[in-house]
């Protein structure tokens, strides 16, 4: 039995009922008291459609306030929220829905068409639920920190999607670790523009109820809206990925950020050092971090005092966490291992993956990096084959698996190519069965099976692929074929 705390939203509504919990671009405010009441009402309406404690309920939604209300509502029922990536195809989503034993899908009405192809016993839009009568039930008043709160899918090191189980304790300690590093100011307002179905986006709203801090809700990234939020709306912290920083710096021009802005928290993979240096030259406080779905967001982050003299480093492990490299000597590259109360205890329904990924309490991240003489982590490569495009993880093996199903494809290898805008984009190298195979036909075949961002941006037809003595594909040598 884990530690038990009062339900965090109820507690914050009791402590700070009139404090804003969420602020929208149009100026609409929702206080913690309003958020609690709306979430509890939504919970009772979810109960009326047959959702009970312990059940896995998928949420399919773009960034909006109603999605956050729905997640809090599930916590009041003791149900587990399975957060679905809206950018995936129905085939990809149905795999996750089946794998996670999802009973019901709650979705935003804008995604009604997308939901038609999804398979679940119950499918209700937010508006459908709102139209229900409340069921008179006892709502959860205490949270057991060992209980599961969310399941979010990651490709992991094998390329096969796995559901990462996050307990309330994982989210709690992630929020506490961040606060002990960045500090908390009564002027803080955190901008949320990352997808809320990713752990980096969701974690902002957990921090909100634990800190009593308002969140500035942005549904879709737009540099002018974000700059306005920072300059004119009092935003002090923003979670971003590299592409966003590039666009913000370009839009900023000769202007500078206001003094109240404390931190641009950068995740989603290592950032180019020239970009970090450019941010420093403009006095934009970019703090690089390292984290993954399995660590409930950031687990290693630069601190304010180290941000300027450790450019390129992800920082040190947050207070309740540990990080080590499999090599024992400083500055030697090896696999990054992490440990701490914000790290998941495992994947849902994947015993073998759990056995392979966790050793003596340490999570093997599959990422490569080194720690310098002062204990600062530098991430060298975000897993051996992983492509990170605009903050989204793309695994070559998944693309290869889909495209190899096209009858004209004999062999295929996929890798990431550097891109000034997205960081990386996937490119495919194909040994065709015959000369009649067309690139357009391959992409048309893949469009229904892969999310748009996973589609190869370039396809090259080649005579053979680079392989080692064991006949295994050597992805690191694929880009050399472009020069041939």
C-alpha cells in the first residue's frame, strides 16, 4: 500500500479556490474551484455512461481545456486515462486500444470522423458526455501514489509501441523534482503548447494542481501567439522543442524577452549547440533537459545557475533522481541509465520488455551519452536508430515494416536525415523488385498505415543496402548511398 494524499485538485481548490488554474488565449479564466467542480461533474456523467474504477479509458483530443477536465474526471473515478496521439492512423491507434485493454474512448467532437474507425465498446464525444445526467456516486477523495493514473504509449527501444504506466506517485515526484530545480514563484505561469497527449504536455497540468500555478493554454503552436503570451500575458516558463525555439528566435528579431520570463524548458532530443548559443546571445533562457515517457517528463535538467556555462548539456539529475552511464569513467560514452520515483515501474502487458528494460531498479534508456567531470550529462544520440522530427519519435523499423508490405519493395532501410526545420526527417532507401516501381505508389500505400510525420520525405532506389557480416542492416551507412 503506497502513501495516500488528498486528491490533488480538490486540495488545491480548497487552498486556492479563486486562483486561476487555466487561462485561454481569448482571456477566459478557469479557477481551481471551477476546475474541480467541472471535473467532478464530468466524472459523474462518465459514470452514467458506464465507466468505473480501475477501467482503462482512452482519450482522443487535441489541446484544449475539455481534455484536461476529462483527465481529472477519470482520476475522480479511479479510472486510468490512456492518452492517444491524434496524429496516428486508425491502424496504429487500434493496436494501442487493444493492447491497453481500453473499455471506452472519450473524444473531442472535432475528431468524430477519425473516431469512427476505432474499436471500443463505448465511444462518446465530450459533448455526448456533457448531455448525460449525473450519476449519484462517491467520488475519489484520496489518491494512492502507487495507483496508476495514466498510460501513454512509446515506441521504446524495440520500435514496437508499449504502454508506459504512470502512477500518481510518478507524476507527483516529477513535479516535485522540477520545482526543486527551477524553484516556484507566485508570479509563475506555465505555457502549455506541447501536445497534451505527450507526457511533457500533460506534466504541466499536474504541476499546476500541485503548485497552485496557472497554465496558459495554447491549442496549437503559433510563434506570434507564444511571443504575445511571453511578452504581454505574464508567462514565465514555456515547455518547447527545438523547432519551436528556432521559430521563436526568428520571430523575435532584434527584440528581447521581458525580465519576468524565467525559463524555456527544451526537450524532445538534443538541441544543436549553435541554436543554444544564438538563444544565449539574445538573452533567451533556454534550459536543455533529458527525459522520456518512462520518466514522466524531464529527469535531467540544467539549473538556472548552470544554463550559460554548460551549453549543450542536459544538466544534472533532478533531486530525487539518479543518472549513470554504463561506462564508469567520466567523459566516456555509454548507455544512459536512470533511477528515481518519477520513473515508471513498467510497461502495461509487456513482461518481456519489463525484464529487458529494468535492472536492479535502473531503467536502461537505450540512449547514449556521457557525464563530465562535474557530473553534467551530455546526450550524444537519442537511441541508436531513433529519428526525432519536430519533437516526435519515429522508429525506422516501424516504417520499414509497413513499406516492406508493398509488393514492389524487395529490401528497405530507413534512417534520419538532418533537416534545418524539423531537426531530422525520415528517408527511405529501397531495393525494388523491378524498374516499374514508383515512389508515388509507395507513399500512397503508406499513407493509410503511417502517421503523416512518419512518411519518408525522400525515397532513393538503390541496388543494395549496407549490411554487416551477420547480414544485418547497417543504418548508420545508409546516408552514404545518397552520394553514390
